[in-house]
């Protein structure tokens, strides 16, 4: 009887918890956007303030900023400002990685995830990762005569961790990877869930 109750509880938990977390993250994101300008409008408008005005205004500003950056001249100006900002060590250390991370969510950024590959480790073990770079010409120091032949034979592979928001990147010989026909989104889903099962309808358990 106790086992039956435990099974029912766990089934409810694993079904409800992802839904609750998803809506909580959406709610947290909305509240962050609302509070960016919401407090300013509350102080100015007071009783006339309409809830959600901060969120709407923030979204409009983000859209207008993106619209401005699509203009070639405006983008050139922003590139110069960005270049100046990244000359400050602390700003560069924080801004550059965050920009690269957010860039992966754009349509152009998705192209940087070139393919899903299986990486051969020692003793016949393998991990699945995403190729993020297959050339290193733009990386300072990699084109020195002693290093260039080695980097020409390597790719950068990002390996996501299971049940965690994180991962690690390895530089590995091209001969030790094998491309597999799995969409990037599916590979990430499988890796994060520890390959327990596939989420798509009709897929079989792994």
C-alpha cells in the first residue's frame, strides 16, 4: 500500500514539477523586465501607474534598440562603442562571455553549433557533444609555426552536463569524433536528462 502511494506521489511530482518550474521561470523573467522600468514609472505616475507598463516599455525599448542596430551606420557606431567598452578588463571579462552566450540563441548563433558528434574517449567510452568551432585562425597564438599544425587537426566540442545547466569544452582531434544525425535541440535534451528517454512523441526509450 505504501509503495502504491509512493508511486502515485512520484508520478505526480515528476509531472507537475517541470510545469511549475517552467511557469516560475517565465514569471521571474516577466518580473525582471517589469522591474527594470516599473519602479521609475511607479514613482512618476504614482496612482496612475498601470501594472505591466514597465514590461511593455522595456520590450519596446529592446525592439527599438535592435531596430537601430540593423542600420549599417548605427551598427558601426555601436561596434566602436562596444570596442571601447571591452578595453576595460572587468567589463570585457563579464560582457564578452555573456554576449557570446546570448548570441547562441539568435538565428546566426545557432549556425555556430555546427553538428552533433560522438567523441571517443579512453577505454572505448564516448560522449556526445556539439561542435562549436572547427577552425582557430582568429584565436591569438594558434597560428604560431609550432602550434598551427596541431590546431589544424582539432575541433572544439561542447559537452553539456546531465541534470545541470553547464558543461565543458574540449579540443580534440578530428579523427576522434564521429558526426551523428541528431538535431542540436534533441542532443541537448538527451544530454541534460542523462539519456533516460526521448521527449518527442513516437521516439523510443534510449
